[in-house]
């Protein structure tokens, strides 16, 4: 491993800055060639996650994953976006195993677990 995922992410985002779509495609092709040459293709997933994390940080946006038993209402979606403040990408996942409530993950760092499953687990697994 010559370079860390964070180093790769920083380089690719810098290379993309101010470039057209066509130029970005060419940069990506060369980037993949570099990864293959450095035998780092197996780390592509980690590199992409780091690119996403750096992009969100630079753009001031937040990625929000909302897990719930049923689809989230528009009112609740707006309330979550308002509470988090700023521009957001909101993704929704239906997870019947939560029983009730929500799990909210912000930028893959902050988890708010207000699910019934967590409360039940807390009661019986102390």
C-alpha cells in the first residue's frame, strides 16, 4: 500500500476541480489505471467512501440515512432536514426489524437510534 484512501481521495477531488465532464471521465480512467498499477483495486470501495466524505465536507452538505419500519412521511422528512440544517442528501431504508421508531445516520458518523428494537434490547440485555 503506497497511498492511503484519504490521499487518493484528496488527489482525485483536486484533479476534478474546475474540469468538464469529459475531462473528469478521462481523469477517472487514468485514476483506475494508477490503482491497478499500485495493486490497490481491492481498496476501491474504501477510496470511494473517502471521496464521498471529502466531497460532502467541502460542499457543506450532509448525507442522512433514515431507517424506519414504514416509509417516512414528507412532514418528518422536512423536519429531519430542517433539524440537521444545510443542504442534505436524504436516503431512506425500510427495516421491519426495528419494530417501531427510527434510526438516523448522519455523514456515516453520528447515529441516532430511537428504535423500539434498541429500547427492548436495552431493557433485556443490561
